[in-house]
C-alpha cells in the first residue's frame, strides 16, 4: 500500500507566517484574524501569523479603511473599473486572468505571502491566481459545505432551516478552481437553530458570525496552518498532524481554541 504524499499547507520557520488578506466589504473576519495575532502577542506568545497586506477590489470599502488605519499596506484595484476599461464582462475568463495577474503583481510588490485569506472577497479567483498560490488560499462559508442541499443565492442558515437541521456549522476550506468549495479544513461547533424560522435569518447569521466564523477563522490561520499542522494530499484529503481527517475537516471545540 502506497503512503500518500502529504504536502503541508505551510511549513513553520523562525519568522511568523506571512498573510495577505483579500476583501471586498466590511472585513469583519479580517479583523478577527488580526486581533487574534495581537492577543497572542499581548499574552506572551509570539504571533503565529502577521498580515502583511490587504487587497481589495472595492477601493474605499470599510475593511480597506480599517486596514489602512492599522498601518497595514492596502492595495486597491477596482474590478468594476478594470473590466469597464477593457470592455469585458466581469465574468469573462480571459479578463479574469488579466485582473488576477494585476492583483498578483500588486501583492508580490509588497510581500511574499505564505497564505492568502479570503475575508469576504466577492470575486471568484481564476486558475492563474490559484495556481500561483496552490493549496494556500483559504476561505470561509457560513454553513456546512458537506451538505448536498446547498444552492447559490440563498443564505446557508435559511437552507439549513428548510432542511430541518437542528444546528449549523460554518467551514474553513481550501479554494479550488471551478469548484464552489474545496476540501474542508475546520468546522465550528454547532450553532443551534432551535426555535428559529426562515424569517429569523438575520439573527441566526449574527450567531453564526459570533459563535462560529470569528472563532474558527483565527484558529485555523494562527493555530493550525501557521503551526504547520495541516496538510493535503493529491486526492484533496486533509491531514492534521499527519492523521487523515474526514470530509468535514477538524471539528473545533471551544476548549481547544487557545491551546491546540
């Protein structure tokens, strides 16, 4: 039986892992990752990851403004103006490569990112970008990506309630070209849906953000990835400390969030 070749998502060094964040809006998950790094520094632990650049396709968005205020280099390139100047549809695949190439050039002019964190980035990345940062682009979905009832355009919370789920998890995963979701890395603790109806989506989404997203995204970046604990093989199986995980990825528990 052949032993699978496991590629670490990141191999630790003496320096903190270098992170580039892509965002298009408020940047709440970017802030969560940033603040966890600061918390680690305050408590005497070295930051496992540092955010070296923020890129936005919506210059002037709230997340970009916050990053600039924190002294983080902000790189902006309006996708709307870019495609308008080319006379191309924003979903044109050749145009996507042009935009992604410009984005890569801007990022690599200021840093050499070890991983890319998508924190509410509202453009699909093409093969050029994902090839450049193979197995190093992580994203988050406010639901369980392993569920087969998921469709686009409907809140994950609403879909879970419609499916009769008693709870919902959010998922950190690797980006893959032309796929909605790549392999799951980490899932949050279940967030209870008891007593909620479809019309309560706003309240449920708030719970998912506070009890799920803002816990597992920083944990995935600083503890699991920066710690060199996660790897992937050629069949997109995910490994934690060399042990193969199920399709749901690592199941986060609050008591592990500051120690594992």
